[in-house]
C-alpha cells in the first residue's frame, strides 16, 4: 500500500469519507512528513508546498493559515480518523476473545501496537510532538481510551485476577503500568533510537516478561 492509498484508507475509516484527489494526498503526505521532521512551529507552508510539488496557493485555497493546516489536515488524520480506526481494531483483535493467559494477552497487545507503530511512525511522532500543545488532541485521545479501550481492558484484568494471574491491584493501576512499559519500548524503538540495532523479538519477550512478573501475585 502506497502513501496515498494509506491516507485514503484512514479517511474512509468513518462513513462518508471522500476519496482524496492527487493534490490533496500529496499535501497531506508532505505536511505529515515535514511536521514529523521539523515540528509544526519550524515548518512553513512554502516548504510543504515544495515537497508536495504544488503551488503554495493550492494549500491556501483550502487552509487560510498554517494553524488551519495542522488542525484541519494532520490533527484529523490522527484523532478523527486514525485513532478511532485503530482503536476499534485494537479492541477487536486484543480483547475480542478470551486469551488463555495474562501473558498471552500482553503479548497480543504489544505485538498489535508494535505493528501499528512500525507502520505509522510518522503519525506517532507528530502526535508525540504536538500532544502537549493542543488540548483538542489530548481530550480526544483521553475520551477514546476512557470510552473504548479501558473498559475492555478492565474486564480482562478482572478475569485474570479471578484466576490468580494478576495481583489485586486496581484495574487503572494495571492499565497504567502496562501502558507506560509498552509505550516506553515503542517510543524508544521507533522515535528515539529508530536506527539502533534492535532485537525486536527479544525486546517484546522481555517487556512481556517484565510485566508478567511485576504484576504477578506475591511479586
């Protein structure tokens, strides 16, 4: 799948998503690349236009300012389309069935997010860069986790606690410890040290083992 097809898939994640024109796809892709490389503040619309191979006026026919370009172009890809699309898939793939053990659920969850990060490192980098500066992004993602993901995770935790596989911690504590450990690995792997000679399989196993032992009763 090429970049244009990928963007179109994201935009079709909600009903009524319109097919991108060639120029729209080029602008979206160029904006995502530039914001990821230089950050929003250091990127100019002329640079985006140059990379996209379009006239700067083509951008301004749709977006009056650079801020509008971020909010109306990149932010909706991450929040309105990408996040719900993949969050729904995450819930289905990870929590849609009862796993044989807590360890197996952790491994499924981490592998699912690893593949997401590998395919979407540009969007992930933009999200991390702009998260602190845009309240709408923070609120959308908080609501997404609270409404779609956390309740399913809490149900799974209760099942494994009843089977004696997880210490009697509040579900929110298990969620926090799991999320921070996995995200710490993914951010290091794909954002901070992407060129390091990682042994991905070994790191996945170690992260799962760390969580399994740390959350086991009596640990």
